[in-house]
C-alpha cells in the first residue's frame, strides 16, 4: 500500500480507494485527521505555560558556558540545554542544586562546592533521569555529551516543575566536569563544577 | 623395705587429698549472671531473626529463579522474523519517506517552525510515562505528531501485556530519537553513518527510534513477594529485588526483543507502523504507516 502511495496521491487517493487498512486492535485509534485538523485542547500547549532560563557562566579556570531553558509542556517540563566549552572526553553531569546561588552570598564569593546537595523536594535517593519519582532527585537531569566542544540536551522531564514548592526557579543549574554515575550517593560522583547559573522565571 | 615405706606414704597423701573437704568453688558474681542471661536472650532473638531472614531470602530466591526461568522461555527473534524486520516492507526507507510526506508535518526546517507546529497542536510533547521513556535527545526534539505518540504508547502497551501474560515484570521502551530539524539531521549525518544526509522521515514528526537492546524496568508492588512478618530490612530487600529485575532486563534483552519485534511485525501487518530494524545502531526506526 505504501509503495502505491505516490500513485494514489497523484491520481486522487479517495477515488481509487487508497485507504488505510482497517484497525484490528480493540484499542481505539485516533483519527488520522487529528494530526492536521480539529485539534483538541489536550494536544495544545497549556495556555498558562510558564518558562524559565539559566545562563551558565564558567567558574574560575574553566571555559564551559551555555543556556538551559525550562518550559512547561503537557506531561512535564521541556529542559533544553546548549553548553559549549566542554571536553569531548567523557560525559558531563547536569544538575539543579538546592542552592539559590552560584557564588556564596558572603564576602568571600566562593563558587558553590561540587558536593552541594541536589534539588530534592521528595527526599529521594540520587539516580538517573529515567528513574521514576522517588528513585531520583528532581535535580538529577543526567549527562551531557559534547561534540566539537558543544553539547545539546533536549528532554521532557516529568519531575521538573516550575510552580510552587517544587519549582526549580531560583535554584542553581550546574554542569560538572565528570559523568554522573547515577548511583553514588548523594551526588553521582560527578567531579568539580565547571559552570553555574541561577534559574530565573520568564514572563 | 624402704620402697614399701615410700609407697605407703604416697598412698596416704592420695587418700588425704580425697578425704579432705575442699571449699566449694566461688559462683559467678550476680552481675555476670545477669549479663549471661541477657546474652542468651539476645542469641535466641538473633537465631529467631536469622530464621525469619532465611525464610525471606528463600522467598526472594524462589521469585528470582522463577522469573529467570520465565525469561528463558521467551523466544528471541527467529531468522525469518529478523529477515522480515530487516528487509520487509518497512526496510525500504523510501516507504518511510512517503509515509512522512503523506501523514507528517511539512519538513521541520528550523526550531521556529517546530515551535509553530507545537503551538497549533500538530506536534505534541513526548515525555516519560509508565509505557515508555524518552532518553536525552541530542539531535532531535521530544515532539511528534499525535498519532505517532499514540502508536508508541500502543506498541508499549502490547509489549507490556505480553510480559504480563507470561508472569514477567514489566519493562518500558526507550525512545532515542524523535523529530529532527533539517539542520540537526544534517549535523547527525556527520557522526552517524545510519543517518541520511538528505530529507529524513524524522523531519516530519512521524518517526521515532526505539532501542531493542535495553529496556527499563517498571517497579510495581505486584512484583514484590509477601515476605514473612517481622522480616528486617524489608524495604532494602525489595530494592535489591527491583535491582535484580533491572539486571534481568539487560541480561535477557534479546528475549525481550523477541516480544517487541513480534508486536512490531503485527502492527506493521495492520498498517500502523513501517518498521525498519537497523543494524548499524540497535534501534527500530518506526514510521507511522
């Protein structure tokens, strides 16, 4: 049928009977026209979707920098990160910390330490980003992989929130020199922090 | 004579040692008696605890052995089924492109077009749920057309139903690629020999890649046995068992792929998916049929 599709499209599929095979599954299938017309609200972005953004700036002695954006979508928050200045050797952990600063708010202005706690409103164990609720911190976003020095990360995360007590807004997003192993407690043995930025809400 | 006198003397000393009353040995001090009693009680409790713990371990051992046997009974894909997945209708990439042309969005050439298509609901987000997870995407964006999202969920549902019917724990599918903009497709083609440098069905929002060498265990209460009452560290034992289930998913990935491959062949016959089992990377390239 698919091989005949071009011919059907050219000659007028409906006339020639180039229809889809009837579904046989007992589970109802969505009407294919739903992809292009009569879009129900459930498929549209939430009307009051919030967004936030962190600009990652390098810590002294490092070159990594980038931007992480957070955007509410149905089913979670889309986390989109682009970070440059990373080594192509190995992976680099991406975390949201419990801390609300990148440099200590005292007169010393020291960089936030690598073992600072991850954002963890559920008081869960540390884990990987694919783990279920209760098996990871909300701030455990996984690892970045750099190619040509730049890493890209795109994922809809069901445990990241931009509202109320579970919101990541105001927390620090960081990139580490090393890979998160997803099991060492409580930080994933990710090494020193290369870059950091506080997540700020966008209007 | 002298010898007899010496013998008599020795016998006399021996008799004296037997007949002289000795003072009774001193008993243990009361404090030590109390400590010994406490130690005995503690030992008894420990033995009872070990018996409970041993019973719990026996239960877990039985569960693991039974689960492993059920995995062993799963049939990996036969050569004929592999042929069908690697060289069947879906193996013709031209078919995927035509399906993308027929059912997909216009080619997503840029992030701004992707955002426009999202805004009107033609592309919808693809996030983790109990059926599947979406890995961190480097060359694509986690959005697809609604019917493709439904098909992934339906595929995972049938896969999990097959597992449940065999008394196995449930595993989630892993989606590794979704919609690519033209520029990301071009970038990917420089690092992945399997990625076409020209237009890909991934650019129309109708295609996804699903791993066939790795599955993610879905923790459920019904996978955990009822352990004897008063079993210490029940939560840790259950966590250990869940780790075993995760490991079994890795060890028997080929067997799990047997189930998944057959689900996909069935859905291809139903006209729902075009299925291409890639060999350069361990994924099924799926396009809405």
